[in-house]
């Protein structure tokens, strides 16, 4: 591991609090974790049914639009798969807009399912062009797009893309990967024309991994496929009908649903505009701290979910991540093939603006250990300026 040797490591390092400062899984609040310590509950009991309905209603409020939520016992990838096969018939034309690791995943998924798949792509770190995506979606059945690209730190202009695509193709179904934008970035699917939003528990909702969310607009529900040929466990038509009635066709991770409902209370304690603005400020603080250390943001239009920073010349993303790990701080390098190009830090989850200041100080220690020359306090000051 590159970074501090045992001999050079400060003697206080064992006293450091270990932190998850990666873009998922994220820190979870103690009262949310306490929900998992209850005696085992039953999902068919009245209390379990009520908790499912409560969590679904809170997920809709967090979206800010009257979409119907389905909670899946899966990752966000499983939820996305269910959304795709339950809205898009076999052989249909599917357009995948991609500019990073996770948006590429949806194109690979569509190809494996045998859809007539076409791509509109930009290099990693760049943002998608709305008109280019709209032109590619002419005549398509479904558009797959990622709002916040966790691998690059880019926030694509989903509003402009959806509006342009629907102007050319009003019948287009738009499925948006909101895995790191839901509950984090401004997201107004009804106004923008986004039909389906997909997310997962281990990101903005600050719950342990294991749940996926699919939120369906009222309009797209009329177009969902009965008994999709590629879906059984992930048959969202059946799942949605069941969950509207307080049932799940399969056994859900009811313990996690209890935890989710509690976690959502914190996010819903303020108006969505306040939540979005504070998430933006926290990540702007991380980006300002990185910039002060010679590690600016990679993307030109940054996501409030994650700061993806390019280290100074002579230092790699893997070195920074390894140095942080040696200090008990779990961040991430870039996704392959860009492990050395960038490193990624985040304040999604159970974190506040003061955690952003702490991460700025942690980055100063890490960069000092890696031999970077900078004025002590510069990153913390830059972060504080961004938070004001």
C-alpha cells in the first residue's frame, strides 16, 4: 500500500474514527441502525404491511412528485433491470446515453436482453449533449440515461435531455438512473418528462445496502407489460400492484424497510429545495478543498453526490485512496480504467456540512503525507468559504 509507512504513521492514528467518505455505501445514522436490532418482525403482520406502505409514501414525498414507489430487495441494478423489462417489450429499440461506468452498464444490460440497442456516448468526464441524445432517441421505445454519474462526478442535464427527447418523440419512455441523485440533486421528473426513476438504499437515503427503488409515473403505469417474458422476481407490474395493496409477491427485506422509513424522516424534515441546496454546498466544499490542494474536479458540470477529483501531477488516484485508507478513511479511486486518473470522496448519507470541513482537513493530512506542497489550512478555508 502506498502512503505512510508504519514508522511514519502518527501515533494517534489508532484513535481516528473510521469514516465512510466514499460515494456508497454511506454512513448510516445510529437510530437507523437501531431499527435493525429489533426482534425479527414479520412482513405479513399488520405492522409490517403498515411499514411498507409508510416507506413507499415517504419515497414518493422525497421525489416530490406523485409517482408510485416499488421497493425491491436488490441493489439499484436489480431495480433498474426490473424497470427495463417491465416497460420495454422484447426487440424494442432502446437508446442508451452513456458517459461513464454506470451509464455503460445499462447499455450492456439492454444488449444482453436482446433489445435493438443503440448508443450515444461521450468520453468519461464529459457531459451528454441534450440535442444529440434527442436525435438518437427519435423512433425509439425507451431511453436509458444516468442523471448523476458516480464514476466521473458529472451531473448530466436531465431536464434539458428529457425535454428535448420528448419534443421529438412524445411516446418515448425515459428510465433515469437516479441512484446517486435521488434525495441529493434537484430532480423533478413530472415537469421534466422522466417516466421512471431508479435508486438504491445505500446512497442518498442513508440506509444499509440491500434495497432498490423504482418510482413510476402515473402515465407510464398504463404502458407496463403484463407478465414480462424476461421478468419473474423483477416483474414490476405484479410488484407494483401488490405493493399498492400492502403486499409483496416475494419476501421483502422487511428489517431494511423499517430502517429506510426511519432514515427518510431526516431527509424529509426540511423542504426538498433546502435538502438539495445543502447537498450541493457540501460537495462544493469538497471540490473547493481539492482545488486548493491542486486536485480540481474532473467533470465540468459537477454532481452534488460526489466529488471526483484529479490529483496533482505525480500522484495517482489509487495513491490518494490508499493513503486515506491508512488513516482509517474509506474513499475510492476511479473506476477502471481510470483508477489512477481520479479519486472520489462524498458526504452523501448521514453527514452534514461539518463533515465536509473534516474531510477537507483529512485531505490536507493525506496530501502532506504524499509529499504535496501546499499552505496548511488552505483546503479547510476553501471548504468553509464554499459553505458560507
